[in-house]
C-alpha cells in the first residue's frame, strides 16, 4: 500500500544527500587522483549494497546468480561504475564543481537523443526545444557567460562531462532490458565493475593508500552517491502514489548542490552558472511535459 508521506521522506532524504556529493568529489580530489577516488568510492558502494542485500536476506541469492546474469553485469558494470565515473571524476578534476555538476544533469536530454536510433523513437518539436534550451545552458556555463567571445577554461573537462552523459544514458537504455531487482542488478554490476577499476589503477598509477581526508571523502561518495541513496530513491518511488510527485523533487538537487559547493568547497558561484542551470532545468521541464517510455527512467 502506498504511503505518500513516507515517499516524500525517502525522496527528500535522497535529494539532500545527492546534493552534497559534488562537493565531496571536489574535496576528495584535492588528496587523490580521479581513478583512486573511483576505486575507493566504488569499493564502499559495493560493501553498502552487499549490506543492504544481507539485511534483506538476498545476498546469497545475488552472489549465486546465473552465468548469463554475470555476463550481463559485466557489460553494464563496464559502463557503470567503471567508464561513467572514470569520466565524471576526471571532469570534476579538470573543472570547477559548479560547472561539472550542472553539465552532468543533461544526461536526461542525451537519453532522449539516444532513444531515437537505439529505441526507434521519433523526436518531437517539444523535445527539440528541450535539447536546444538545455545545451544553451551548457554553453553559458562552459563559457562562464562570455557567449559572444567564448573561451572554455578546460575543453577536455567539458568534453568528458558531456561524454559521461552519453555513457549514463546508454547504461539506462540497456538497463531497460534487465528484469532483475534493481538493487541486485546494481550490486552485481559493481561486483563486475570494481575489478576493472582496480586493474585501471594498477596499470596507470599504481596502488597506494591515499591520505585520510581523501579516503573519508571517497567513502562518503560511495555511500551517498552510488550506495544507500539509490536504495532510498527506489523506496520513494515504490511508496509513492504517483511516481511523478517524487521524481519532480530531483529538480531541487542541482540548486541545493550549488549552495554546498559554495560553502563547503569555497567556490564563488558565477552568475552565469545560475543562468545556465536555469536553462538546463527549463529544458528538462519542457521534456517532462510529454513523457515517453524511456523517460520513466529519469
């Protein structure tokens, strides 16, 4: 039976926690490389998800999944956590958090674009408008408002942030074909993805124990970006009488995130960031005026 009050409690908790992780990423990257942040945060997420399944009495069942399920998770785990977060954390390393974070929110627009060739969906004029408005926001943020004399401080960082939205959108499109319980599926994806991260670190930078502050930030990121917050969000959707009531809460997250970035990371938030973020959110709002099956993932 749906419990809307409980749904809002779970949803608001998830949004508040997700709003802090951009700051945690940036602070952690002061003490460790981006791939090290991925290694220790994904290990933490794996342990958190294992703990959730253990409490639910489903850990053994998840671990003894079929070879076909492990094969599916190897493919999905390559996308997330390995490739997606490798790009995201490198983007945060190269860009101010106030630029990397809003650009990352355009993944929902990327999802719509990829659904055209991959899911054979047609794009509407309303969705074209959403794409144009959102990417205008990306341009404003990337150029810090100098739209008539554009200069991008880190083209590589912007490219990685945009490329990560493609990986995330692909992950969710492929995930639509996965009939497993979401938490079990995510856990197995991490089981298969974490060794890839380990090998990447071993080959490219070697293995070391980062400073304590970096480790704490990575653990925080693992718990609240990839772990328990995901479970809270699923619980909110499950308890809600109408999923749209909860899913609309996610629009609060990027604005709350800017507050944390300012006060915790110490970045002075540019006026262009607010303008660009408003354009991105406006594009997402236009897109949500007409939902299609793929958009239920957003």
